[in-house]
C-alpha cells in the first residue's frame, strides 16, 4: 500500500451493515463533495476521493469526462467495488442528468430531501455528516438521520 493509499483509507469510515456507505472524513469542497490530495511527480494534485477509491478498488482509470454517479446519493460516499454492491458507477453527463431526474433531485422536484437547498447548505450538510463521523464514529442515532437529510438536533412536534 502506498502512502497515499494509507492516508486515504485513514479518512474513510465504513458503516457496520453489509451494504452501508463508506464515508469520507477528509476535506469537503464547496460543492459538498470530498477532496483528496495525492503526490505526483510534479507536486500535488487534488482528486475526488470517490474517483480515487474507484481506481484503487476496480483498477479502472476513468476518462476525465466520465462521471461517477452515486446510487446512495450521499456525496461523501466512496464505496466503490468491482461487484454489484458498489455505490459508485461510471456514466456520461447525460446519464447523470437522467439519474438525477429519475431520483427527483432536479430543481423542480417536489420530493427530494434537499429541495431548495442552495450550494452552501448542500456543502454544510456534507460537512455536518463528516464532522459527526469524526466526533462520534458511526453512531446510528447520529449518522442515519444526517444521511437521510434530517437534523437530529431539530425540535420535534411531539
């Protein structure tokens, strides 16, 4: 294992259930997706953790125009496996937009859990999930509500 790989895996927390997400606890960019820096012959390069995981676990180097889509819709999930239990799968931009529409995550959707949430709030939600993982580990009572878009500290009606 290279130093970059060891550093990468030290920033991933795997959920306890068989098909749980593997969540990134490193840097999160202003788009709500993770950031990871690797060493290159000319210095450092920022990469998406999900793309790095995909390369490590499948051995497939994706073309820069290829998108990695999340079946789980958790932006900081890096679960990339060669089998059918992968949460990441490659596709085109058109396929990504179709996936977004079918899951009702487009701007006009009425049922998407983060509908109307601006980019800053989308990023804040990813960072809140990451910070909760770092503070509590995979505590089901904290992590599951955050993954589903619910604030566990929000007051309830009853």
